[in-house]
């Protein structure tokens, strides 16, 4: 019992070692993204292309498979 109290006391006195990252990033809007958000028209075109291709791909693939079987 005495040893348990001593262990609890010693843990509470020791600060946890918080490791900081070696990298420093500025806190600016858009710096954390892997693409440029300043040119809105180019961003919109890229997003429409990416999401449009992702949405259309299963339909195109199924149409192609159906046309192969006929």
C-alpha cells in the first residue's frame, strides 16, 4: 500500500515527455492542402473532373462489359 502511494506520487510529479515535430508549418489558409485553392476556376475544373470520373467509371465499365458479352 505504501509503495503504491509512492508510485502514484512519483508518476504525478514527472511530466510526460511531449515530442514536438521537427517540422514547422505556417498557419495560413490552404497551406496544409496538397493543391492550390487560390485559383477557384482551376480547382472547380479539377474537382468536377475527378468526381465526375469517379462517378462515371462504374457505369462506363458495366456498359463496356455488357457490350463485350453481346
